[in-house]
């Protein structure tokens, strides 16, 4: 999905008691030619893209911050009357 970094996906697999790490770039079509398969027990790591990290918090999302400040200001005005 758009929430993950497609250029650097890590697949961690244990082969004969040895851990192997594979990197996959989904933005290029050559990964389809490698005939790479996902097996039971594989660990897949997809890091979130930086835009989603910034939008996850209140400070990163200006609309949410503006709504919160508006609510606080309105509450103060109503309580002081």
C-alpha cells in the first residue's frame, strides 16, 4: 500500500540454521524475473514512508492541530462568560 516504503523490503529467512536477509525493490520489474517466493516462517519487514510518519502525530497534521486549538479557544471563551 501507499503506507510502506516499496523500494526496500526485507525478507528474513532461515535456511539450514543460517539466517539470510533478502532485499526486494517493488518499484522495479526485475524482482518478478527472480521467481522469489515467500515461505511459511519468513519474516517480512516493510518500513513506513516518512509522509505517513509525519501525519501520524498531532503536530505533523496541521488540520488536527488547528481543530484542537480552535476547540481550546472556544472552550476558554465560553467558560469566561
